[in-house]
């Protein structure tokens, strides 16, 4: 069987769904995952560290990097740019790691075009009321920003059926476990094993 190649796992979901915590739990529990650090032009929140949560940069620099083709995908979200730097992702995939991209829907659909074997997961809170509750509890955003993010959630809901799987994050442990099982199963799909299928098909012809 061909060497294990990593796959891209896109994780999207409404703001406040707990995607960040889910990603942390997944990478802490299993060692086949690595988290891509995105670049953004939004300002750091309290406690965020440059190079850990995001690479924070200016509009000017972000636009320069777009023109140089240095992002796999990029999108605008609530007035700021967000993008996935290409070099890290390609290097990790080649080394056999599964790369987690926590990105919004426009970016997710761009990734699907470029990496057809990517697995697209959409994570949601159990209800809209719970989502508002979690956003308020986080306490890092003003009421205006929360309203913007809820408006964006309404738009994003329309794209859920373009994803491969839907996960309801009502229990962190259960959701982490399910996510790991889905990704493990994805490794066994024909679309993630094209090289092997090509090899065995050729060998069969030679027998
Ligand atoms: P936040 O400002 O709350 O950290 O992120 C806002 C939104 O941007 C979230 O939905 C998050 O998943 C998304 N996001 C973060 N990084 C990227 C990225 O590199 N590309 C895209 N397209 N979206 C991103």
C-alpha cells in the first residue's frame, strides 16, 4: 500500500460554536493532526499571540501575499481578510500529517476545488439560542460585532449542504471522538487513495 499521505480537513461553523476548543482537543489527543495557522488583518483579541492563533498583518501585506499566490485560499469576513498560507500545508501533507483548516465557508469551497480529497466538516451549536449565549459568554466582542457575526451565521447556514459532514457540538468529548472517526474513515475512501488504486490497476493489467 502506498505511504500514508495526509489529508486536508476543513472545519467550518458559526462563530461561537466552539471550533477552536474542538481543534485543541483533537490535536492534544491524537498525534496525526496539525493545525494550520491562518493569517488575518483583524486585530488580536486579548490573550491572542502572533503566530499562535493567527499571523496578524496589514491589508497592504495581505494583498501583496495574495498577488504572490502564497495562500491556498482567502476570504473576507466581517470586514477583514483571512487566508491559509500554502507552504506549511503542503509540507505537512507530504510528511503524512492531516492538516486542520478552521476556516469560513467561502474559503472551504475554494479548498474543495484545489484539493478534491479534502474532507469538509461543518460544526454547529445545538440551537441558535445556544449560539448567542456562547457568543455573549465569550465576552471578547461588542454587541455590534456579535450582531455582525449572527448575520454572517444566517448566510453560512445556506452552505451547510455543500459539506461532507455535520457535527453538533453539544458535548466536547463526543464531538472530538466523532470527528476523529470521520477523518479515520475518510482515509479509507477511494478518493483519498487514488495513487494506490492506480498502482493496483496497473499491476492487475500486467498479471
Ligand atoms: P475569528 O475572527 O473569530 O477568529 O474568525 C472569524 C472566521 O474566520 C471564522 O469563521 C474562522 O473559521 C474564519 N477563518 C479563520 N482563518 C481563516 C482562513 O485562513 N481562511 C478563511 N477563509 N477563513 C478563516
